């Protein structure tokens, strides 16, 4: 069984109430990704906001900062 890493912040692109398989997130290159291992991960909301400002990512009902638990396998990507 894979160990769970600390919860990190991720910028999601999808309906907030349906965080499940198929949910997109923003990758480190500011593109959309469905792969958890490619999601840009942040230690704080402030870091995620700074990244979004630098990459011209606007927050709305479909693009938001949320928390996500990652396992070792996710962190290797």
C-alpha cells in the first residue's frame, strides 16, 4: 500500500462538487492535465495564487484552488 503524502494545494479545472476521476487540474506548464502526477502542487494557497497570476489563470466557478492528497506514485511524475 502506498503511503499518503501531506495534503497539497492544486488548481482544479472542473465542477467543484464532482472532484473525482476525470477531474482536470493545471499542470506546472499551465496546461490542463487529467494525470494527478502532472498536476502543479503548491504548499499554500498563496503559492497557487502567485502561480495563477504569473500564468494568467483566472478563477471562476470552474477553475479553483483545492486540496488534494497525493501518494508516492503520484509524486514521482
